[in-house]
């Protein structure tokens, strides 16, 4: 009696499983592509925001330096006429007017050569010394006769040396303002037109890139999908052929059993 071979159930299960990697690979590649696109969008957005912050900071520094230069020229003009800086009563009104014309400024100070505040829009700061970091920056600015700046906790300070009639540095004019990172974070979350436009562009680019990535994934997996379909069809054909052979052997066995019973 011939040995019956079991139906090829594992092969049928393997055929069913073999059809799944196409969708799994599709989702895997699509997810990877989406992750790459998101990272690229985040990088581009970060770069654009950084460029915007740098441009705003440069514009602000230029505006502040212009204000300081105007005050420097006015005060040095008075010093050239013989006024003494500590006793010059016209300095305080000039500082008050300059502060009122710029809402971004915290304070405007005039300090002597040692860094002690002689005049200030903040009356409580008169008589106080510059912070060590600002004092070092002012000293370097006095030696090189240039504009100087220093970053302080939560704010920044920019200044210019003041010269007397003989060209000697007798003090500094300085302006304290909010640091750019704080102002920039507030500006990012404000619904201004530029920020909303930038966000809309980023979302649009993300949608287009995601769609292109999905189509590219489908196109890249097309040969693999076709190959898997062909392999599945071949596996099904082999499974059907083996099932037919098993049925044929079972029929032959039944016939032989019938003949053996009749012969007995």
C-alpha cells in the first residue's frame, strides 16, 4: 500500500505569508521616506528661521548703533566746546528723548572712564558700575576706539567711547536692550504674516514631498511586487499539483482496498 503524503498546508501558509512582505516593505520604506522628509523640512525651517533671526539681529544692531552714534556726536560736540562730562546737565534730557523714541531699549547710560554711571534713563543705576563682562568689553572698545557689545543674562549692551576735545576717551555711551533669542521666540509664536506664510510653505512642501515619496516607493517596489506575485502563483500551482497527486494516490488506495476486500 503506498504511503500517503500529507497535504502541503505549510506551503500554502508560506504562500499566504509570502504575499505580505510587499505591503510591509511598502509601509517600512514609506515611513522611512516620511521620516527623512520630516527631518529635511525641520532642517530647512530651522535654517530659514535662523537666517531670519540673524537678519533681525543685524537690523537691530544697525539701528542701535545709529542711535549711539548720534548721541556720541552730540555729547562729544559739547565736550569739544569745553563742557565737563560729569557736570553736563544736557546729557540726561538727550538720553530720555532717545529712549522714548525706541521702545526696544531698556536703558541708555553714560559712564565715565572707570565704568561708573554718570547719567542713565534708569535713575537707580546712576552711581553703579558696569557689570564685569560689559566693563571688559568697554575697555577693549576704548583701546581699539570702536563700538563694543556684551551679552548679559536676558539682555545685551552696546556702547561707544566718548572723546574729549583732545581725543582722549573720557567715558562711554551705552544702550541696554533685549537679547535677540527672547524676542525671536516671541515673534515666532505671534500670528504675523511672515511666520504664517513660512509655516504654510513648510506644510505644502511636506505634503508634496510625502506624495512624491509614496509614489517613489510604489515605483521602487513594483519589481519586487511583481516577482512576489509570480512566486505566489508558482507556489499555488505547485501546491495544487501536489494536492492532485495526493488525491490520485488516495483514489488508487481505495480502489486497491476494494479489490482486496472482494478477493477475500
